[in-house]
């Protein structure tokens, strides 16, 4: 029975690590996406950092990416930047790849 208990603990530990990594990738992706949007809005470096943090926090409003996309669309439109949802989704996909590269490269 000990072998089964050990195996169960190993699966639980892997599940926890995978969940933590997914959270970290999403947070890093959102930070990169915030930096991408800040660049288009011509924000200063200090404003860029604050804005990237606000994008990360926006993801906690609801499950999924729609809250982040809505925030970016709203903020970019308010800043007079011509950007559509498709461009934001493409940037999100690109930032996801980069976030995975950064985090998995650091392991």
C-alpha cells in the first residue's frame, strides 16, 4: 500500500506544480501584454510598470482572458490608439509564447 500512497503523493505534487506554473505563465503573459499596450500608448517607464501591473490584476476579475482583453481595448481606445480585438489576441498569443520561454528557460 505504501507504493500506492507514494504514487498518489507524487501525482498530487505534480498537479500542484503544474497549476503554479500555469498561474505564473499567465501572470507573466499579462505583464508582457501590458508592456506591449503601454508601448503603443507611449507611456513613460514608470507608467509602463504601473500599467503592466494593472493588466495582471485585471485578470482576477473573472475566469478567462476576456477581462484582460476588455481592459486593453478600453484603455487603447481611450488613448487614441487604433487597435482591434484581433490584434490584442495576436499579441496575447505572442506574449504567451514569450512568457513560457522565459519561465521554462529559468527552470
